[in-house]
C-alpha cells in the first residue's frame, strides 16, 4: 500500500521574464539596430547622383585697354604763329601700348574744303621690336611752293595728326582725324603767316 507523500511544499511564483541576455548579445543587437538606421543615409551619401563636382572657373585675363598716342614735344611751341620763311615743324610722339602709329600733315584744315592741302602722305611708324612704348619723331618743311598753299590765305593752319590705327579713307569721310577700328588720334597745330604769290 502506497502512502501519499505528505512532504509536499508549495511551489513559489513562476518567473515569466525572459532570461537576461549576455552582455555581448546586447551589444550586437545595438550595433545591428544602428546599422539598420544608418544604412539609408550612408547609401544616399555614397550615391554618385548626389556628388556635385566643383569645377574651377577659368577666365581670360582682361585685355589691355587701348590708350591714345601722345605727342610729347613740339617745335615750334604748340599754337605758335610762325612768320619766318620756309619753317620746319617737328613733333615727337609715342604710344603707351606700343602700337604701330600713323602720321599725316595737313595745311588749312579744318574745315574740309578746297583750300586744304596734304603736306605729306600717310607716314607709318612700326611698333618697337621688344614691345616697349614706341618713341618716334616726324618733321616737315613748309613753304609757299610746298605744298602749294593757297595764295588768297595769309594765315595758314599747319596740323600734324597721329593715330594708332590707319586713317579712314578721304573717300569715306571728311573727318581727316578719324581712324579705323575705333582708333585713337592726337594732334598738334601751328599758324604759318606767309604772303604766298598767286
């Protein structure tokens, strides 16, 4: 005959909590959660479509501004009235840009009328070989016979014009100081008092 066991103790409350994870397992879960959240950001930043290359901007150096030629000295003095016979007029001139220069000498201009005379043709002065500012000189002698000054005028205006571009043809303009391609000009003038015979 089997006797019932009378030494039965009441069972304590059951612990329903999950067993605590080991420290290494918790660390692994944290790293995995961070990786899942950061992955889209990393993929987006690594996408080629989001990378904008910075291209350096290259600009051509500004062109040197064209400056007008300069008449440095004149002889006789600018605007003088010359009364001696057969005088010589001289100009010394340069160009700050080293351009080729063009010179013309005119009598009784302005205005552009029948009395005006070209004392010389167009004189050309090539630029300096080393590119330094050009320094040059031009002289003309004037008399009643050359360049055929009009006898009815006793006071003749003598003018020298310097340009850094070729002069516009007289067939296209009455402005004898005008140069092509927006060239720049400078001038000097004197008065020649002469009683030229008819």
